[in-house]
C-alpha cells in the first residue's frame, strides 16, 4: 500500500488505514474513497501524505491487520533479542511492544 | 577517529571518483550569514534565485512538519517566521536528497526503506534534542538524516564491497556496522563522517555522524552523538524504515549517561517520535 503525497492521489483510490489527528480523533475511516473534498479536508488539517490502496485492490481484512501487528511484534522481538541483557533496552522493548499494540488497536496510525 | 581508522578510510575513499557535491548556494548562504548585518531579504533573494530550491523550501515550511496555520508564500516570510538557521537547514536537507537520490548499484539495498529510516532517525533526534533543551533542533534533524550516509557511499561507489557486507548481514544476522568492520575494516559511520567533513559541514555534525555507534569517542560532541545514537535506536524500536539489518544496537553507557533520560519517559518519547516521524515524511518527496 503506497504512502502518497496529497497531490498524487487519484479518484477511486481508498484509504488503507484510518487517519487520525495528533490527539487520536478519527478524521477519515479506513476504506474511504479518495475524493477532491477529502483531499481538501486533509490539506486543511495539514496532513500531507495518505496511506492508500490502488484502485481495485482489496481491503486487508481485520485478520490480515492483526497478522501485520503480529509480524511487527515478531520483528521487534527479533531486533531486541541480543539486547535483552541490558536493562534500558529491556524497558524500551516493553514500551515499544505496548506502543505497537496500541497502534494496531487503532489508537495511532 | 584514530590515525589507523583515518588511514583505512583514506585507502577506501581513494578508490572513489566523482563523489556527490552540495550546491554552491549553500556556501553563499553561509558567507552571508556570518555577517551580522545581513538581512532576511538578502538571504531570501539568494535562495529565490534557485527556483527548484525555493519551491522545495516553501513545500516544507508549509507542511505539518512545521505546522503553521497560515500559508507561507515567500522565502522572506519563511525566514522571518522560522529564522535564518532553520531555513538554511531546510535548503541543506533538500540539497542532500538531490545530491544522493540516484539509485544504488549493489542492487540489494532498499533505498526507500533506507530514507524512511534516516528521516525517522532525524525526527527522533529532533524530539530528543528538544526534550534535552537544545535550540538548534534542525542541526539534530540533519545529523539523524545523514547518520547512515556512508551506506549510500558504499552502495553507489563500492557496490562489490557493499554486496559482500549485505551478504554477511544476511548470513550472520548481525548489525550492518559489524559486517562492515569485518568486511572492509571501515564502517558507514567513518565514511559518512568523512563525506560530511568534505562538505564542510559543522564539526558537531561530523562528530555525531562519525561516532553515532560509539558516542564515547565523540569528545565535546558526546551529547550530540548520544542523541543521534539513541535516535537510531528509537527509530528501530518504532520499526520506521530499515537501515539494512534486522537488529537493534545496544545503547552505549556513555550515551545513556549523557542523555539523562529515565526509562519511565519511554512511552511519551515513543509517541512523540512516531508523530514527528510521520510529519517529517514530507522529505520523502525529494528522493522520488
């Protein structure tokens, strides 16, 4: 799913992920169709890029998304594997996992 | 850098011809800025003489990275609002992308993931610098943006060596810096610092890039190098892009001491770094 600047968006594309503001308020739901009005609304909110699906691409299912989260969690576990003997790194790992889970739970994206 | 490392870097860079250069406009801006009587209008006139750089500067200053509610339509306006140093840093950042955006030759290095990681480290370094009370935040963004520039030198000018490094990373599942040391005897940090020195960038930038894997060696620039070092770790913990390996470096004791951060602050720092990185991805436009 490409991350595109607003001026490269085309009608018919759909948002690949929900768009939230810095406070976590939902601005655009996942799967919304890209329209001129939507682009204008995002521009007014100073949002410059959008995660989109190409026209015709299928929407990832909730199970796919959960899988993506699990894949990322596995990538984190692997990255930190050799760092587990360090107290700071252990604390960072735990917070990074919590952060990732919150993101895939829809708090921030 | 030790004499031995300097010699090894020299032996490697002697094999490189036609290194990227930065545009002459940057040294002209520096010349103007050392004069305290220089006005915003003079610097703006100089920048505006290059339409490509002007449009990029305006694109960045109007993005959510700076978050101004009203549109900034001239370079003079940008300088008045953001200051000379910030605008100069934006010119430098966009020029760096221009100088380095051509594709690599090793064929196995994901440049887009690399730039995402670099922008992420720039954003995380900026967040850390702000939390630690630094004011020249753009310098930290650029240090993070450039911390791995040595990998681009290898990918572009030493493709066979770099291919061997990537193969070692894959076979041994180690950090890129470890594979470089055992394959080439020099690291991307050594080569990156050397290039920044050639570009006449500040000593603080050169030292923080050269020592981002070992801030204890950064001398007076310890805190700056520690910020980039931990910015790299944070960007990896947030899985932002990829620098080419799948491991995370262990925080150096010297860096952790110099930063003075408490691990209780991690949740807030991670959230702030994530948001700052997403805003900073505006710079990805300039590598495509």
